[in-house]
């Protein structure tokens, strides 16, 4: 049977470690961060029942690199490579024929290239399908919110990163006004010309989060450890697709802003009535991240090749992965916000609140 393995790691030290080792969840978070550097790779679960619409079935395994997000960011690339490669060897021993890198294991250093060079099996970061899913979800969410992207402002936060820049290039075909936001001005200046070349969009750049206050649609995909988008950064009626893990959008937004729609980016429904991950990573049944889904799709295709590697994501591969996803029956998992389903009634309520907020704003600006 064709198969795959997917590498996860603890994103939130206490809660994620406790999913597998309950007693460790009682340790202080900084202890878990420190000791994660000494833990061995961990076998998590056997994945069964992934079945394409075409009838083909595959199996897989979750394996875990022990390093927490904080440890992956603070440690040297060489140290992280060793741990990731060790976890890759565990996947090889299980018999996996392709390995997907999840979370920050896909970001460290050269984004998977060095890992692939040190394993006998091919590797993918899943970034191609992550981009495809994020753009599709954003376009669908703006449609249900009544936003015409051609008449609105689109912002990409983390636009200098590998995922952000490709999202910006694809959305430049759909918009006439775009804002690229990032930490480093020089990197944004490098990205902007390629975005302008994709369409007729006016492209602006900023290192200030306040720049997104005029945006109607936002894709955010930074590698920040802390949230970067708060309530005051969003206009009424805005749609935010948060692809980052840990999240870029503060939970404060969910509590304080009932006039904006925040959706979790890259959430995919995996085909297969009997699908079972045999591990609870916080999603409802049959739901997975797009990066996981890309690894499954390659296994279903029997394409055991390193696919999405390095800092550059190719638009051609994004488009191909979207086509293969449709072929095998991978679809968006509905709109989810902070890991809960957003209903049609809630979307209608958000639209109503947004219209009321916009009306109050116009009346406040109206001269006496």
C-alpha cells in the first residue's frame, strides 16, 4: 500500500505535549521548552482510511520532532536539523515512502532542503497546498461577506516569507490595491516588483501593522511566536485568513470584534469515510492542515519526490496541487475560527454588525 509520514511538533508546549504525555503537561512551559532538546523523536500514531474519490487508499504515520516552537526558533539551524533528521529516520524505519514537515520543522533554515539531503525518502513542506487553500478560503470568505476584491484593499502580513509572497502574487490577479506588510523594509522592496508583475494592483509596502486598518481582506502568515493582529488593527467587515501557527490573530479579536470574520487558514477535509488519525491534535474528525494534505496527495499520486522545498514556492506547483486536491476529493473544511465552526447565521450576524459599524462611522464623519 502506498503511504506517507507527517512530522509534527509541540506548538503550544503544555497543551500539545500533554496530548501524548499527560503528566508532562503539569511542568512549567519553560521547563518543557528546555528539556525538549533532550527528548528523542516520538512515534505518535498510525493513520488509516485515507481514500481518494478515485478509490485508492493509503496509510500513514504521525511522528513528532520533540522540539517545541520556542526551542526551534531559539536554537541553531544545525541543532534543529539533527533533531528533525532523527525524526525523519524514525519515519523511514516505519516504512514511510515520503515525509511531510509540519509547523516550524518546515521553516527552520533552508525550509526542508537540508533535511531532504540527509534522508533516503523524499520530503515536502506542504507549502504549495497551504498557499492554494489559503487563497481559496480567502476568496470564498470575501464572497460570502459581500466583498468585491477588485473594489477593495487586500493585505498580506508576512509578505516577505515563502508562503506570504506567493499568496500576494496570486491575489494580485484579483485586486487593484494591495498592501504588503512585514518586519524588514528591504525584503518587502524585493518582493513588491514580482507582485506588481502579476496584475494591475497598486502595491504598497509597510512595516507597521496599522497599515492593514484599511484592508477588506487579509492573509496573515508570519513566523511570530506572539500574536501580531489585535482588535484595533481591523476595519468593520474585514475578512482575515490566519494561516500562521502559532496564530497571528489575537483571541482578543474574537472576544471584542463581532463585526469581522476571522477564519483559520489551511484547514482541509480529507476524503475517506473510515479515516482515523488515531490522535487528537485538536481538529474534528477528517480535518487536517493543508500541509498534511499535500503529503497525502503526493502519496495517492504515487509521486515519491521532494515537492515543496526551500524558500521559494512555485506558482505552478501551487496550481498543480490545487488540481490534484480536487481530483482526489480534498476540500476546504468549511469556515473555522479559533478552531470552531462558523455557521451561516454567524456570518450573517457579522455582516449586519459590520454594516452598523460602517454606518455609525459615516454618521460620525458627517458635518453638522
